[in-house]
C-alpha cells in the first residue's frame, strides 16, 4: 500500500510539473499558489515511501542530474526552451524534498552501522 501511495505521488507530481511547465501555473487558477506546497508534500512522500535502502545511491545520483538539468538556460532553445526549462524546474521542486528525505535516510543508515 505504501509503495502505491509513493508511486501515485510520483506520477501526480510529474503530471503537475509537465502541465505547469507547458501551460503555466495560471492554468490551475486560484489553486496555483498551492502548487509549491503540493510539490513539497508529494516529494516528501516519494522520499519516504518509494526509495528503499538499496536504491539510495542511484536515486541521489539521478536527482543530482535532474537538479543540474534544471539549472541549464533552456530558454536559449527557440520555441520549446522556456516550457522545457519550466518543466525541469518543476520536477526539481518535486525531487529536491525527496532527495532531502533520502539523504537523511542515507546518513541515518551510515550512523546506525558505525
């Protein structure tokens, strides 16, 4: 059950990131101001429920790549650059909280075994 919740949190977060990136947060109307909080909560759920101890390193490396990609100046690419950049920024806002949770898990595991 926990894995299903974590999987749905990921899917919902990515869908929100794509829609908000392509169409702008204005498409969400008055709910738009809550999107960062929603992404934070979904990211925490992803970090808590989706990533097992054996997946920690792979997950953290993947998040580093995503965060690096979100920092690129995508706006330089004609037509699709701005929406693409917005999608990456939104995905980064979803994955950063998950990375913090998973990073804490990793440190906890290291401290526990020491």
